[in-house]
C-alpha cells in the first residue's frame, strides 16, 4: 500500500534541542522528516524507539515551518526516556490528531484563557496564534497556576507577555518563594474580578482535572455561558484515530472528537464532574 | 436455492484451498474450535452452534504487526486469505460493530479492511441452541441473514446453499457441477430446523427472563449509580476473558518491540476490565474500581454504541457467560438493569 496509508506508522523526527523548563519538565524541539501541519489544540503521538508511544500536544507556534516543540513532564515509562533524549536522537511522530481550538468562534470576543501546570503547553501554542492575530479578538486575559515559581513553564514568554498592554496576564503559585511577587493560591482565586463581557466572553481551559473542574465552575459562576467554554480533556489516547477504545469519554473518543471539547458536549458525563 | 452433498462439499473446500487457508469448526469435548481444514473428518461440525473463539480473530488478529520502523508500508504478510466455514449469525452480526470501528471515522484500519475484502465467509445455520444462546433478544436470528458469502443450512444428506455476495455467487457459479437444485422438500426441512432452533432460543429467553433489546434503551444510564455494578463485580477476577471472547469487543493496545532491523509495532487485543486500561500518564485512573470497569463494559455496549452507531454491541452469543470464571452473567445484569426502577 502507498505511503500515508498506514495509520500506525510514525515518521522519523530528529531531536534538535532539549530545553529544561523545570526540574520535571523538558521541552523538545523536533524536526520531522515530513512536515506536520497542526492546529492549536491538536495532539501528536511521540514514539521513543523501543520504548513506546505517548500523546502530547505541541507547544510551539503552529506557524513554524520545519520544527515543532513538545513539552513533556516526567511521569512514566515513556516520558522518563523522553527526558533522556539528546540533540541528534531520532524519535517517531504520528499525527496530528483530533480537533483543535475553534478559533473562528473566538473572533470578536473577549477571551479568558486558564492554564494549569503542564496544561500550559497547548495554551502556549494557542496564545501565539491569538497574539499573532490580536486585533481579531476582544480583551485577552490569561490566568495561570502552578505549584511553585520553579515549576512555572515558559518563563521567557511569560515575561514578554506580562509586559504586553493588550494582554492581561496573571500567574498564581500554590507555594511562593523569597523572590515571588505574584499571588499565591489556587487559580480559581485569581479568576474573581476578571473584567470580561460575560454574555459573549469565551473561556478556554487546560490543566489537571481538578483545576478544570473548579475553574469551569468558577467561570460559570462569573456568568460565562456554557456554550462559550472550551476544555482540553486528558485521556490515554493511543491509536489517535478512534479505534483502540482507550480514550472514550462518554459518547466521544478524546482522540478524534477532542481533545478540545465544548462544555455543552461533556457537561453531562458524570465521570468528569462527580 | 442450491444444494450440495457432503461429498461435493469436501471437494469444494479442497478446491478453495488453492486460494484460501480454509478453517472449519471441529468439535472437542463440549466446544467447537476452528481448525485448518484437513478433510471432512468426523469432528468437523458445520452446524451445531457458534465456535468457542469469536470470528473477529480472523479479521482483527489477537496480535498483529502494524508497523515496522518509520516505513510507510502496511505490513501485510504473504499468507493467503482465510476462508472460514461454519460461522454463525451471532458472529456475523458483530461485523456491523467492527466495520463501524475499523472502517469508519477518518481513517480505515488497513489490516481489518483488507481481511474483510479478501477473506471468504461460508456461514452456517445453527442446528440447535445451547443454554447460553440468547441471540433473538438482540434481534439476531439463529441463522445468517447477511454478511456471508455463502451460507449453508445443514441437512441430513448435505447442505442447502445460499449465496450472499458476488464473491459467493461467483464461487458457486464457477463450480456448477458440485451443486444441484435444492428442491422443495429440502427447503421445507431447512425451515423446520430453523423453527426448532428459534423455539429453543425463545425457551432460553423465557426461562431466564432475558429482556429484549427494546427494553434496554437508557437502562445503563438510569442505573449508572446503582448498586448493581459493585454487586455484580464482587466475584470478578479481572481476567478480561469477557472482553477477548466477545465478538464485538474491539479495543486494542499498541506496543513496540525491537525487531531484527528496526522497531516493530504490534497491535494486541486489550480488555477494559483490566485495571490499567484507562490509566493516564502519571497514574491517574478514571476507573480505579473493578465495578467501574464492569459498568464501563456495559456502558460501551448498551449506551455508547446505540448512541454513536445506532446498534447494541452484543449479539447474544453467550460466550462471555461461558468464559467467565466468576459466573458473571450478562443476561442477569441486563435483567437487573431493566427491572431496577
């Protein structure tokens, strides 16, 4: 059969750079043998040869031509090996899979983007697009949370974004340190008082399940409409094409119907909100 | 309607061996297993009931190499396609689910798709029912109506032959000398056997008071928080037999291993009853308790598939009842779901 017909086959990609973000998180810059066009919010499967495959959402701007970055927290068998990769190593990539963020639905609206921990990764890609096309959107608000200042991802971007006048950015940490000047506490705590047009404002959330649950609740309390909330869901996507059954979420497969879902699609699934 | 004698049927299978690896159900103790054809020996049973192993095994292999290194090629072996003889209606019905999964969505699975195209199915009517049979409750008759190339209705002196596809028609037409006109008596005999088997399955359903599928709508969702799941899961030993033995269960695991020259990727059957099935990186498990995984199996079959594909992912074959070492009985659970207010 012809090239591209085998959905299980990865293409080769060279590791061109490894950036240590935090003690447990690294960003890998990869140069795939064939170009992978992805939209913000879509994900790829990364193969460490001989070890296995795991899903990651690219964290680099989707406009980059030759390279993409993935940000990987060391939590298991595959990610342990990912953290040992060095420039020049070869990995495999499949994808992109799933649906990304429906950017057209955001046009002309105020946007509140909420990220937590490793959930910053897909949001970084999204933020690049939003800032690239800044004039198409209303107010842009970013609220992020992480464990400690040492766990904060993308320090360079965060500093640059914090300096922008067309972006209202605030980061909170669970536990501060001597140098931390920002707020301390949960991300829901810095959602109070956001200045947003509730009638049309869009909420975009990506982070650990608990953060998603309480941040969603918070945004709804603040008056945002259910149909204007978008959540990135975490499941153990494997095949990426809706066949292997692992990432079922109610009547959806996270891999092909997500990982970005509109709140109204998933609000009745008890597993998420219970 | 055509007819073929036992003798000519042996010739037909012998002839088909040139193009196919022919498998026939053989009886061993109380079960039937598919074995490579080696003549119509006494243990070959074309009628009777479904084989021990599900038909899906010939189309969606328990273990299949799906990729080699970064090569874009699909890893097809050189083997001849398979001709499966004696497949039963409950297994054929499962193709509706498997086709939906493996041929649908944006990507077709090249391995399943090729097997569906290349393999030959010579199905057969059931000639009796065993006590776990409840196909009628799922609107499946104990004789094939669709999804076969050729169907056989066992008679005393041979088989009544029906074709169900162009491939089947061509095989019969190309070997006209092996077939004769069935005649009315044989057709009557066949219908009589079918009536007997239907009656036997109906008796099973009545005795066990198994609900008809029409009563199942919304039953899982209604009982999502019910005690039924924890109660039924008490004896479960988490072996996953109900998954692997099921003709519609399609979940699989991809894993890589080092091959001779490069990495090889395999697809093996997976089972949602197993603890780590839905576990995500870092260890969080959306279904940490066994009863949640048992519920998941029923949710998938009786809630998910009706909603996304318009059909229940159960064919009433009863294999999971026979396979379960803990005596967890799908009929009992369905009954409880329907009867529980």
